[in-house]
C-alpha cells in the first residue's frame, strides 16, 4: 500500500493490509521467513558442513557474503 502513496494526490489512508502482512514485497517476505535464495543457499551449505563435505568456514563465509544475521529471531516464533 505504501508503494503507491507518492502517486496519490490528497489524503491517503491505508485500510487493512496490502496482502503480505509482515512485509511490503514478496522479496522481503521470503527473506523474513528465510526462504529466499540466500537462506536456501545457507541451508544447503550447512547441510554439507554437517555431513563433513565442506568446512564450517564456508557456511560462515556465506553468512557474511549474503549479510545474514546469525542472531535473527526464528520467523516462526516472532
């Protein structure tokens, strides 16, 4: 809903939600629920590290590369 505010002349009042609830775009919603490409990549790398196929340093490097917060609250508990 906020995406169109700049284009509306006069009073603008948002009623209800814009369809995504927590996020204003699908991209942000996927990131919030940790199902975007970066979180999926991280999950795959962690699985490989858990199996001993790659080192945990690769997982840590991906977190830095994709700017993923290791202390981010679990989206299912927020």
